[in-house]
C-alpha cells in the first residue's frame, strides 16, 4: 500500500514545482475518486462477501446458523 501511495502522490507533489504551486491538478477528479473507491471501499466489500467462518456443508445441515 505504501508503494501505491508513493507512486500516486509523489508525481502530484513534483508537479506542483513544475506548475509554480498554482494548485492545478495533475490528475482529473475522476481518477482520484476511482483511486479512493478501489483502495478503500472494494477491499472491505470483498472481505465481507468472501469471508466464511463456517463451511457450506455445515450451513446446509444446520440452517439455524444463518
């Protein structure tokens, strides 16, 4: 995760020297939103969907575990 942040934020930091600290964004807001969704929401969603404490066979035998 550190390398992802480094590769995504460092170019923005260096770009500010190039454009004279005018607050002109290097990336479009769509890319920033997509980045936030991919690295904050999706891992939690996938973990919640794919995590199983009890196997399917046991759940089929005892439906009250649902």
